[in-house]
C-alpha cells in the first residue's frame, strides 16, 4: 500500500475507534438499535419492548455490573429522552460516524481518486450506503472551506512550488 492509502485507512480506523463511534463497527444499525432498546427497557421496564434472550442477558448484566450512580445517570438520560418525544435516528448517526471517519481519512490522504478506490474495496460499509453515496458526501466536504482550513491548521495545506531555489553564485 502507498503512504496515502495507509494514511486514509489508519485515519479512518482511528476515528472509528473513538468512544462515540466505537460501537458502530459491530453490526451497524441493528445492533445499536438492539443495544439502545435494551438500555431503555432496563431502566424503564414499563416500555413495550420485547428483548431477545441475548438482550435480556445484557439487561441483567447491566443491572448487576453498573454502579448505582451509573444506573441513576442512565435512568435520568433514558427518562429525559423518552419525555422529549423525539425519535432517535440510529441510521443517521451511523452514517454521520462513517462520514466523519471518511473525512478524517481524506484530510490526511488528500487524494479523492484513491479514496474512491479504497471505498470500492471495502467489504462492508457500516452505514450500508453505496460507494457513490459515501463518496458524494465526502467530496462535498472536500471542496469546503472547512476542509481547507483544517488542512492548513494541521500543516497539510498544498504548497505551491516556485521552482528550484536560486543559487547565490
């Protein structure tokens, strides 16, 4: 692999290892929804949610292994979320996580054609979107002022070459 390919792959992977994105890599939307429903049902048993045997086990483990203050915090978060009445769009969250990781990869790779090839080579997209959808989102960001500003701040800005230095002789 070339240096740019390694830069993209590593930057993307490291971004997805961040705590807020880590779970997106393990089964995508369905797994995250199942985990979310399990948390909700654990701390609001009155909810009309059926849990699989595996999710029931996870729920019991949460009840046993989480400290009381952690349980209280989760209960408060669950209650506030339910009372807000807003829908949770896990699919949108997973897409945003993937877009963020691809953006970080492009930031360090700076080769859209190579990124397209790497996206085509990926066996699984965590968002299950097509290469065209992921690339379209990425390229729109890649021409933004934000992208150029970040590259400049990270000292990755493209420098113009003015030819060889003049000799002093």
